[in-house]
C-alpha cells in the first residue's frame, strides 16, 4: 500500500509544511496524514530498538510502504519524525491568529479550549516519547532543533499580524524565538522527569512557560 493511501488516525492539521491559509487540497491532506503515520511508526521503533538499531526498511514495513516510497517523503530515517514537530508550530500559529486582536494575548492562556495542548492523546504520547529519545539520540535532537528553528517564521508571522507589523519584523521574530524556546523547555522538563517524580501537568507547564514570555509582550 502506498503512503498516500494510508488512513489518518485524525484529521491532518497542516503537517509537513503545507499552506497555513485555508484548507489544503485532499491530496496534500492525504500526504500529510501519511507523513504523520510514518513519524509515529518511526518513534515507536526508535523507542523499542534505538535509532542505530532501526533501518529505514523497518519503518517502511511498519506502515505498509516500500523503502523507495519512504525516501520520497524523507531524506533520512531521523527526519521521519519531523511531521510530529511541524504540527505543534502550525497549531500554535493558528491559535495565535485566531485569538481576537482586541483581547490581550495573555488571556488566551486561561482559555478552556486547551490553547497549547494537543487534543489527540495518541499524538501527544508519541511526541513525549520523541522528546525522551532526544536525551540520548543526538540525531533526533538535531532534527527537533532544526524544526524548531524552521517554525520561527510561522509563529513570527502570527505575532507580527497581531501587532500590525511587517511579517519580517525583527521584534516579532525575536518574540517568536523566545516563545518557542520556552515551550520547548517546558516540554523537555516534563518528558525528562524521573519515573514517579511529582510535578505540574504538561498543559500547566506549557502555560507557565508561555506566560513568562507573553506577559512581556505589548499586546
């Protein structure tokens, strides 16, 4: 079965670098769903047997595609996890854009709609597994940091729009960098807890981290 025929576990939300405006074409949504399916399978295999102990062929077999098809989607086996990271930036930029301009952004953190958390427990579980892997797998850590950097313009555009500034505004890019770094740190602190260690829930940690940055913003 080819990757584009894979059935998504949930409705795709701008994964894999699709246009942020409007609903992507059906073919793009299918490709995005396929990339996400591959990403989840890769993390599960990496968790079970390590990155070095996992081949591209095993990832492809896990989702029912050929290795050749896998290479059409990703340049390396480590890059297979990238769609899991792109989804977070897309979701964040949408929620920044959707929040009413006339209301302070800090109020969004108290919204009951889980402004920062992923509504799909399965995806969130895999993202946390991926974050744990970055502690010992430098290749995956490199992909995570690169995708965080790639997400900066997306989030900066949303912040610039709220401030009625040009999309290339340096202030918005710095603000986006701070916000992404804060969220990354909160996610890492949560995922890297020792077994049985007490602490706030993930959603609260993300909100706390975002609040530190957002309370210093002029909107």
